[in-house]
C-alpha cells in the first residue's frame, strides 16, 4: 500500500522575521546544547546583553524561553544558572524523537527521489571528512542536517519542527558522546540511506530506531565518565 504524501505548509515561525529575542535565544540554546555553557554556569542578563550588543529585554525573554525548556534555572534575587543534564528529560526527548522519525522514515522510503538520495550521500561524505579531521562541531551539524533533509525531502517539515523542538536534552548527551560515538553514528547513517535507496520502509524505520536507541547506553557511560554534568537521579 503506497505511503501517503505529505506537503506541510511553512511553520508560522518561518513566516516572520527573526526577532532580536530569537537571535539571543538561538545563540544561547546552541551554547547550552554543545556544552560551551556547562551545567552550573552563571548567566547575567546584563553581561549577555553587553556581549551581544542588545538591550536587556530580549535577553530576559530568551532566558524565560530557555527556562521553559528546562535548560536554565531562574531564581529571583539569586544567580541564573545552566541546569545539569536530566536523564529523565533525555529519555523523554528520545521517546518523542524516535516515534516521529520512525514514522517519517517510512514515508521517506517511498517519497525521496534519486536526487534527494544523492544529496544525502554527499552529506555522508562530508560527515566522514569531519570525523577524519576530528571536527566534532561540524559533524554534529551535519548529523542534524542529515535527519532534517530526510524530513524535508519527504515533505515532512512539520515533523522536523516537532523533533527540533523536543530533542535538545537528547542533543546535550549526544554531543558529549561524539568522542566515542561519531564513527558508529556515521556507519548507521549509511545503513539508513541504504534502506531508503532500497525503498524499504520497514528497514528504514528499523535502522533509524537502532541509530537513536544507543542513547540509554550513552547516558550510562557519561554518568561514569562525567558525572558532574548530570542532575542527581
């Protein structure tokens, strides 16, 4: 039975220009996820505003958005700090992401064109080059682009929007693990792509499930190697 074709309308956020608050939020979000801002780091509205050349109001608004996502803790009359990684939040993010992307892979297996698949192959070549050069930031960005481009090519931009909104806590753990998981992730991307080339929805979904399911073992290892970045159980 053929898979349904989805063509999602642009998300409302894509229809408006990025505000100063958006820019501050995105910059801080990226630094929290890639651990440039480590758990426990103190954040000051005044200092962030000065560093980014903006007023304090958009910084205050960005802080609020980050706090709603669980990335920073705002305590009146006390320091605002970056939160420790929550294992519970990581596993919730995994549950949501896995469910959404497995469904997306089933659609992509019959929806992607040969040109789409060739584009993904080129991305994998770039990932291999990033691994050889030990450029973890670049690999992380290419990893995200691989998953995003599959959703986009399948007409499932709305799925990727939901994944992106929910995967941040999982990303913090995955970013920390790149020193010992990047090569394996690269190999699994090739397996996902092969399943898509074979036009096999079940194999594509299974390959994606395997790819994401390592997160539990990643968290267990990181709790031993870097316990200081995790919240108490």
